[in-house]
């Protein structure tokens, strides 16, 4: 019988949040209250749930959250004005713009307007570029969470062959960059890749970020592979609505050494790393302000 490990994202996220809570307490001792501004434009039901969960988690770890709910007819200029005021507000350390935005809003302009130091989602081109250069930047939360799970499961990732299925800016591309930084050999597959199964079957590590329910079954996997399933797909199962991943979980179990479930795998890690990024942003901003004031002192004396 094949033995496999279920990678418990809830437990891993709880461990990350314990450390975040300690970091928040240390910052508070220095009179710094980490704060996250969350902007939600329009009434998309899934986005409302995501925003509520993020705010709840922030409160649990002692991060102050400030919610800005804007109506669907908000213009790009109005959104940019709000972002500018949050950039200028020294009491706010992280700005999260919940996606997707209504179609009439210029998403790229809005994301680029966020101060890169407060860009806790890691979507600003300054942070995207920094990540691909291997610099320490605020990296996107979902792939950061996946990397953490892999490090906990596999230990040393050096020299492993990782296949990332999907090339989105939010998951696939930053995931590939993080795995390269961890010294993996990385293959990225996408909708135009011919015969993706054959390439995937060579992988020690598979990260599925496609958005197709149960696309990846045992025939895509090498025996002993470690699988991280990022997909969240709502399907109708005999009249019951439920969430499944991009991996056919039951079929994959016959091949894998370890796998994340859906739900309970990557999902909790995304929020945990949002909290971690907010605390990192608060710490970085505090240190930058301190060096600035030290520089002023030196110039006075
Ligand atoms: P996306 O639609 O932006 O990108 C999907 C990618 O899959 C594309 O790059 C496309 O080329 C590739 N693709 C499509 N069909 C393919 C095929 N047959 N073979 C190989 N590649 C194929 O999606 P996304 O934003 O990257 O999200 C992917 C999935 O991850 C979705 O289910 C989404 O809901 C989920 N997601 C989960 C979290 C989380 O916190 N767990 C966070 C973000 C996204």
C-alpha cells in the first residue's frame, strides 16, 4: 500500500500566525501598532467573504485593520485618491486592494499606485522585479505559503525538479521565481504547453494553479511526488455544491508522497502570509523612519 502524508495547511498557518503574533507584540512594545488597510470595490460575494476573513485574522493576531468599502461605480481616479491618502498615512503599514475590481477600473494603474513598501500582496512591479532578481521583497502571499509548506514537507529543496502548472501573475510566475530562489530546477506549464502530463510526470514537486477542477490525476504524477494544490473550484456534486482543487485528490493519493487537501491546504496559508507581510512592512517602515531621523540628527550636529 502507498503511504502518503497529508499536508495540513491549517496547522502550518497556525504556526506562522503564532510567530506573527509574537512579532506584533514586539512592535507594540516599541509603540508601533501594525495596521492593514483593506480596500473592497463593489459587492462581489466571494470578495466580501475573503475580506471578512482577512480582517478577522488580522484582529486575532493584533493587527489593526481599516476597511474601505467603495461602491461599484467608483472611478479609477477616486480609487487612486484613496490609495494616495493611505500611502501618505504613516499609521498604515499595509494596503490590500481586493481583486477582482469592477471592469471599468484600471487595475494595473491602481496596483502600481500602491507604495511598494506597503504592497503586502507583492503585486507592484517594484516587488515583482525584486523577486525575480532574488532580492528580499514583499512576495505574493499564496506562493509564499506554498513554499513554506514545501520546506516543511521536503526540507532541503535544492536540486529538486519542480513543475508549476499555471503562469498567472498572482500564483504561477511568482511561485516559479520563489522555487528558483530555493535552488529548484523549475518547469512552468500553461495552456499552450504540448503534452503537459509527460513533463509533469518528471517532477519531484508539482504545484497546480490552473483553475480546472481535478485536471491532474495519477497519470500526471511520478511515484513519490509532493503535490501542492492551489486550485479552488466550486463544483456541483450530485446536487451538492462543494470545493475541489485542480488535483483529483483520490486518484493522486495512489502516487504521491505528500499532498495538500482542498479545502484546508493552501487557502489558510495565503491569509497567514498576508499577516506576515503586514508585520514585515511595519518593521521595514519603522526601521526606514528611524534611519531617516538618525540621518537628520547627524546633519544637525
Ligand atoms: P488564472 O486563470 O489567472 O491562471 C490559470 C493558469 O492556468 C494560466 O496561466 C493558464 O495558462 C493555465 N492553464 C489553463 N488550462 C491549462 C491546462 N489545461 N494545462 C496547463 N495549464 C493550464 O488563475 P490563478 O489566479 O493563477 O488561479 C489558479 C487557481 O488557484 C484557481 O482555482 C484559483 O481560484 C486558485 N487560487 C487559490 C488561492 C488560494 O489562496 N488557495 C489563491 C489564488 C488562486
